[in-house]
C-alpha cells in the first residue's frame, strides 16, 4: 500500500502520469502490431511475445535495405525474390514455367506461398495464384493465358511486373500473412479481369481438390495439394478482397466457364473464379489476399487486420521497416558499397525461411507451463544445410528467434513423433542424412541460449527418439534410416539402401552432439554411450586405400566387415549423399584429432588439404564449393596450427564465388550465412560452442546480440593485401588462440584483430612447435589451436 506525504505529492503525481503514458503506449504498440501483422520482436526474456522496434538509422537514404538486391544470384539457384516479411508466412511472387521465379520465361501465375533455396522453389507451393488479364470472356483460354514480361523490378518488400500480353502492370507488397496487389489496367469496359486458379502449383506438386466462392468484391475458399518430397496433403485457405466492385463474376470447372456462378467445388478437376471490372473511370484495382492454414474466416481476418486500409505505400513501408530492423542487428563498416551489397543481400536471404506459422498450425496448438503459445515454424529446407551456418548465425543476431525455432522443433517431436530434418506444409520431409535437429538442439544447449524457457526434459527425449528409434515404418521421412545397422554393427553396410557411408558419418556426429547434452544434464551413462557411438565413423576408415599419393579414406563396407576397395574415391556415388569419398573423408568436425592421426599425422594431413584446394575453381570432386558437407573443410588448417592457409583459401573463395553481378547457387540459403561468417572473420563449429578466428572483410562489425548486448569486431591495418592476422585481443586481453567459446562473448565482447600482408610466426602461438610429437604432451603450443571437440575432457 502506498502512502503519500504532502511534500512528495508532486513527484508522485508525475510518476503516475508517466506510468499512465507507458501503459497507453504499450496498448498502442500492441494494437499496431496486431493491426499490421508485423513481428518486430527483439527480446531475451522467456516470452515469445513481440513488441515494435523501429529502425535505429534515422535517415532512410542510409538504411541497410538499400544494399539488398533480391535478384543477385537468382540465375544460379531457386532463390525467392518477391515481397515478404522476415520469416513471414506469405511470400508473394510470380511463377514462370510453374517453378517459381526464373530469369526468362512467361509468367504463369502470381502465387502467395514460396520457399527459397537451391532446388526447392520448384518443388513446393506456388499455390493460390491470382492473375490479372485483359481479354473478352468469349475467347479466353484457361490453358493459355501466360504472358511474357515487359518489365520487372524487385526491392525489399516490393515488386513491379509488366505483363506485355495484356498491357498491364502488377505491383506487389506483403505483410506477415497477407499480400496487397495493385493492378494498373488499360481503360476498358468489362475487359479487365482478375482470376484465381486453384489448380496452379509448382511443377513437383499436385492439385488435389478445392472450393471457391465469389461475389462482386471477394473470392475465397481453399485449395488442397501434395508433393513427392513432403508426403501428406495440405490445405491452404485464402480470402481475396477488392477495393472496388466488379461488374460481373464467373467460376470455372475443368475448363468450362460459367457466368453469374458464385460457387464451385471439385475433386481433381481445376477450378477457379474470375471477376470482371469496368476500368474506364479508374484503371487501378487493389486486392488484399489473406492466407491461412486454419480456415477461410482466419484468412479474411488476416487480410483485414494486417492491411486494414488498402494503403499500398504504408504496407510497403512497414515491410521495409521490418527488414531494416533485422538487418541493423549486424552493421559493418570499412568495406566498399559493392561488398556491403553482397553482404546485406546474403544476410537478407538467411531470414526468408523458415516461416513463422505460430497460430497458423491446423494440427495442434501447444502451450507452455505459463499458458503461453509455443511457437510453430515450418519450411525447414533443410536443417541438414542450415544447422552448419545459419543456426549458429542466429545464435548471434537472432537469439529470440532461434529460441522459438528450437521450441518449435521440440514441439513437433511431441506431436509428430520425430523432430524434422526438413519440414514443409506441416509435414516432415525426406531425411537426406543424419538427424540434423540434434545439432540444432546441442548448439543451443551448449551456448545456454533460452535455458530458462526451452523445455529440455522434452528436448532430451526428442534427441533420444532420433538416436534409438529406427523409423523404418515411416519410410525416409523422419529419424535415422537404417539405424539398426549403425547401432548393431557400428556402421551402415554398403548394400543397405540410402547413402550408407554419409549417413554413418552424420549419425556419428549426431551422437557426439547428444553426448554433450547428456553431459550437461548430468546423464553420465548416456554421455559415455553416445560419445562412444560418436566414434563409429572410424569403422568406415580404410587405412590402405591410396589415391593421388594420399592414403586412408572413408569407404563402403560390407556386412561381412570387408571394405569395397574397388569403390572410386573421386566418384559421387550412391554411398555418399551428393559428394565423393574424398570430401566426406574430411567431414569429421567432432573428432579432427583422430582424423589427423588416421591420415598419417600432421604433415600428411597438410598434404591432403593442400591437394584438396589445389584447383582454384573449387569445383572438383576433392572440394566442391556449395556442398554443405564441405562447408567446414577450408578451416581444417586451424587444427594443424596454420590458420593463415585457411585465411588465404577462404579469401580466394569469397572473391571468386561472391560477386556483385552474381551469387552462388544457394542450398537453403545456407551459403548466404556461410558468406556472412567469413565476411565478419569468424566461423562456427556447428553443434558446438566454438568459433574459429579467420580474416574479416570489414574493419568494424557490430552484432546486436540482444537489446543490451553487442559483440564488436575491430580490425586494424586491413586492406586487399593484408589478409593475415598478426595479433588478436579478446575483451581487452591478448589472445593467442585461433578460436574462442561462445561464453567469451555471451554477455557481449570485443574481438580486436591486427592484420598484415604475411603470416605471423607468433600467432596463434609458435606453430613451429605444433607437431605430432608434442600433440599428446600437453604442449603449450597446442592450446592455441582449436580443441578437437567441444568436450572439455578432450582439451
């Protein structure tokens, strides 16, 4: 109970006024956030709730969004260039050849759901297509209405497309769960039309059924679809509302158009609806399209709440602001504008997927012990790619986001039996290798991010489900395929279907990651068990195989125990997923010490690495840039005390593969985060808590880890020739190691690097004293190279 003295009444009165203003502001922010559907959250609290944050950079001409070009690299990969919000549900854009965006080809639809990343945009979604056209209904052909482009322009939160065949222009922008279309028609009486074709879908998908109803200013309904990669059918509900009344409406079924028909449904036959507008008095028509996975009513609600006033410019502005807030969490200085364009275009791509489907999951809604909704994320394509660089990057600048994603993965296990490797359309997809969700959970656990909000009781159960339950009854869609062989024999034999060698390696690193979590939870028996299983990769090491004067490789092994020595180490065969035995024989990130020993020692290992990177195209069976299992390989020189060789190779790759006119073929946008790490001069040991120190491309990098925490990298004497580190300070102290742990920066920190044009003989340590003889003798020099694992017992 408060008591007031007359003397202090004035200050108390002022306090009450301020408190009232704060409450009003919070109500206004909450209303604004709900109204526009934006999730500008930036909190390290145990809540997933969001609050509005405005860009810190006041002058819009200096906004970092100006450096983003959504079209860079579009020729090399199925990267989505259209309007969306960070991690938004709706990703609205044109489709060509029914495969999402391509540089050439006619526009076949403008659909509202897409994904982003190599070989993915054509394999999922491209659904709920709304397409404007100019034609008489008597001669309109439902099988031939595509148009080539007369113009196109893309920027953050906005696109503009000209449809040459119809002499009209389409402008698009988006909120979280809705899109706003603006059509600029020629002046015509009833010749301007807008059509929704529910059968439109990208080439690997299949239209199953649908339902649509239409009035003079609204088309709504749902489409049901499936595809080969993610198995089960899924439904997408839509609600398209118009700012002007049409003069006529139609529906169509299996190619037959019917006027004044307000409802249509079908099984496998294509259906849709068409509105005809009189544009003689006004050529601009706007349509807001809400999308939902729950219901038609929810789709209408999403459209009305997120785009309440049809204001195209305001909706676009809010989308740009949402992206600016996220991009400002990593600010760089000292590089050229071209380099910043490459940097921020890549950073932008890391936040297109996964999609935040919280409150849009039709299968379940989960609550934590405090009654709060557990976040739900979809469109993981795939964790096998993103756990290596994207997830570690999120632990630096998207901490609340990665907490929510981790909680979502655990919640998926609770309801769907397994955490996903890939997931899309609320269904787990085909697992290409190991249980990559293990790596995500282990990294978040070791870095102690969200430790007070993530349910590690269920999280650990999810890890054990992956490690112990063979998903043979689930086909290839979940868990670890052929797990029983791996457990019983210590490897998957070569005559077992499904990349047995690469799976054995990936299961080993998965088990090692689980062992670290077990250790942290005090589960000693499990720690020993899974750490031991983490060595199973050694069962596929053939010590006698020699190729190019290099001896020792991962090879296929029969059930009898004999190696298939006839296997071609340089061939990308079925025993390995998307790579060669040479590549995979280096992919042992959790046990590099043993790898070096089996390779014949440090000198032989260095020779192996030198040969691996000898072809500077970086497109050979020794090292193929873009193969996610090779992401880590340029950093292996750190483990023999020659960080400078890593720095030289990485810089060469960056300069050759990341150009202002083009970016590389991006695997689930993981190559974007790979670039970001190397551009800022550090690289993560995925699934662990270790960062390796490399050579940055900018002289000053500020990473906003939380509202009150910054990690700053300061670089002196940096230029195009000075790519080698001469000295390092971490948090003001001389730092002789070429690595550091997350705990060194978890509360903020400063990494200072001094650069030079030749390698230093004093950093990290004296590498002349790093050799096979003293590797096991607690040599002081060995403390300067990265530990062979995140396990303190090994350091």
